[in-house]
């Protein structure tokens, strides 16, 4: 495997030709592609991560080439991911933020539907309404399923209802 990598490092034109053929879908180069990915498994992790590719595509669509904004959004996403793994109650905070956005989108769609009175506006309104209700339902379900914690301070505690 090290030999494969050395070959491509010494002959960049061969590497470039291989990559072009692989991108074009030439199945004849599949054994060389597999050998290359075996030699450098990090590439497989990077190129094969569909969630990362989807995130990159969404960032491209929503932000474009603005690197400052892109990095700020990526840091915000990283912070959300960190907090989700460390703070179980953070899920509830995220759901509340989503409900807030859904409510704003619902009111915007309602205004548009009143102004335009067309089929597309009605579809947007129905979609926004479903998302809002779904977010509310998720929050309510989470609150019902969350274990209630009771701290018992005294040995002979009496519960009075």
C-alpha cells in the first residue's frame, strides 16, 4: 500500500489521470482507487462522509462564498453538537428555538397567503403549520418522557398532597 502512495507521489500526472477517470465513472480504475483508499484511509473517511457532504452543500446554498459567515456558522454548529452530547437538557432548549423559528415562519406564511391568495402560498402555509405543530409535539413528548428527579433530603420524609 505504501508502494501505491509512493507511485502517485512520484508521478502526479498518473494520480491526476486516475482521479479524473474515477470521477468520470471509469470502472476499469476501480482496483487502483480501492488500493489508493486502502493506502490513505483518511481520504475514504473524508470523501465518503455523506452527512458532511450534505452539510457542505447546504452551507454553499445558504451562505455562498462568504468565508467569514461560513466559519461562524460552522462554529455554531460545532457548539450545538458539543452541547447536545454533554447537556441532555440542551435538546429542550434547541426544540424551543426551533419552535420560535417555526412560529415566525408560520406567521410569515400566513401573511403571504392573505396577500397573494394562491395555491403555492396555501401549500407554504400548510407546510409551516405542520412543522410548527410537529415541533410542539416533539417538545411535549420530550417533557413527558424525561425522568422526573426527586431529591430526598430527610430520612423520614412525608409527602403531603
